[in-house]
C-alpha cells in the first residue's frame, strides 16, 4: 500500500505550505526545500507532478509489472521519495549524511510531513536507498519538464506571447567510481571476486575446499604489489635496463601463474556446483571471463604487443566506463561518461543526454530535436566547435532560427562574415554561461557518480538535473518572497 502523500492533517503537524524558511540563509537546503514547497503550493503543478509520482512503485517479479499501490504493507510516500532524492543530489550528500538529515533536520522533516515533537518516525538507511532507487530516468525527465515550465512562468513577462528560448549546450565528463584501470589491478579485482563467490558458495553447500580463501587473496595481493613496486630502469646502460625489464616480466609471469592456479580451482568449483545454483554460476563465470581477458592482455604486453583501445576494459564493476581525454590543462584523462546539457537563458536545464560511445558532433542535432519537442518555443542554440560538422550546420538551421556553432579550421570569407554578425557574436559571448551550469551540477553531485551500473548512472544524472532545476526554481521563489515582504524605505537619520 503506497500513496503520494497523506493529506490528512494531524495534531502538531505543520502544513507544507506554512513552512517558513530563514530568508537570510545562504545554504542550499532552504532553497531546495522552497522549490519543493513551490511544487506543493501550486495546485496545477502539484496535480501534474503527483500524477507522475504515482508511477514510482517497486517492480514485481519479471513480467508481472509494478506493485499494486492499494495492497500490501505501507510503503514510503512518493512525495517523501522525491524530497529525499532531490535533497541528496542538491547538496551532494551520500546516503549516510542523508540518513542523518532526514532523522534530525527539523525543516526537512516538516517537508516530509512529520510533526515537530509528537512524531518520532525514523528512517532506516536501507529503506532510503531502496526507495530513492525506484526512480527511473524517464520519470525524472517528465517531472523535470514540469518544473522548467513552472519556472518559465515566473520569469516570463506578461506581454511576452511567443516567449522565445535561447539555449546553449555543452558536454562534460561525469566520472564513475573506479580506480585507475591498470591490467594487474583489474586482474586482481576479477580473481578476488571469483574466489569470494566460490568460498561463499562452498560454505553454503557444506564444502571446505575454499576454507583458506582469505589467505589465497592476500597471497595474490602481495604478488601484485611486487609487480607494482618494480619500476623500469632509467639507466643509460643497456644491460641494466634489460636486467630490470627481465625482472618485471618474471614478476608478471609469477603473478599470472598464481592467478591461473586459483582460476582453475574456481572453474572446477563452478563445474561441480553449477547445477545447484545457475544464477551464482553465471556470476562466477562472469568474473572468470574477466580474469581470462586481463591475463591475455598482460601476456600480450609482456611480448611488447600494443593493445587496441577498443579491446580495453576500464572497470569490471562499471563496464560502461570510458577513457576520455578532452585535452584540459592538468586533467589529461577522465574515467566516466560524457553528459550533454541544454540550458536556456534563464538558467534552467531543458534537456540532457548521457553519451555512451558517442562524441559531441554525433548528438548535436538529435538532442535539439528532442528539446524542441519538449519546448516548441526554442529559437536558437549555441555550441562550441566540438559540435560542428557540415551536416549538423545544415540540419540545425532547418530546425531553429539561429544557430551559433563556430566552424573548425580556416574560415572562408562567407563564414567569416557570418561569424562577425552582431547577433552571432552576442550569442557567442553568452555561450560561456553554460560553464556555470556545468560547475553547479558538478558541485552538487555530478563530479563523480557513486551509483552502480549504467542504470544507476542514468538515474543519478537525471536526478541531479532535476535537483538543479528545483534549486533554481526555489531561488526564484526566494526572490519573489523578498520583494513581497520588503518594507517601506526609511530616510537616513
């Protein structure tokens, strides 16, 4: 049994519309909560958002759809799930900090619908994690569209009928929570997990062949550490360099031999117990396959073979991780995925896209097509040179009235005259403001994604964009409140 929110008032409970925030506070939480309060107090906006929140329900078994909201045990209200998810990303908090705030932050608890002093309801950490993960990127994107439209009503002037949107777009890298992908480290991750799966499986079945699994893991770890501590010689004498190279190769071969021995044991365990638990066998085979790939690549490196970039895996736990080099000063390489955002002149993020195996020029047109479907009054877009291609220039000009996308290389006289036009130069100067939105997203959670898997990554990014827009919406409401309560000016003494 699950409802969006309990509208029944109880003794001691503060109505969400009556929550008062400190107007002098410069922290992020009051503005985020003010944005959430704005959603609740705007009747039309509340209806639309609550209709979407009704779909936030756990999945049943495969093929049975989502759980029935009218049966079963009481679950967390969908409004509370939205509040927790937005606050988590809005202040860049992990689940432990969110757990502390939700149980002891008075204003946050009022927003969740709890009494000040009579309600002793507390939330468990795992309950918070399980419920926030019920969101999907699609549901979050639909809520985000409603928030942006509500924000536009605050900034739009009454006399504006067409209300043109002037957008700017750029991409940045959201890192995944992985260590540097050295072959030896990834091989250790794979064999460690394979040994742990075998040990737990054997213990569950009453077998004892993996009773020393912890010792085996430490032994392989020590051998990996020996490899890591060996450095190539910088001597100018060829014999010394050759001797050091031979030591490194021998240490790698010893490391591979130790891993291969444990790997063969894991294969035998899988063959022996595979019929008892196919799901666990599939998990074990995945780690074995990863280990075999890494061992093969290490052997190829020993033979001085260059591994093609397409064959490399940068994390066995986050396989969607990409090796990205954007040429930034001091940041030669980033491990994660690119995310493209489209921001309007009022600092609302209209749309975003997680870019898997694509670059800026591949999505320049498609993301604008999707944005224009959501906001038909989009009139212009500003990109940097990375999005340019002749096809993109042509297709975007067919979609929008004004396209600001500098061309690469030497310009022709026609292109130089076009990029010297006052309107082009004005919009080009304003393009750098998108970096402020990117920085705000990174400060509020999108510097590194702690969630697992590509589904968790997409959900995390979508929730960060929604939290940013609600924060912006709350900041505009804060300004309105300040103007509304400003007293008359007094003459100086």
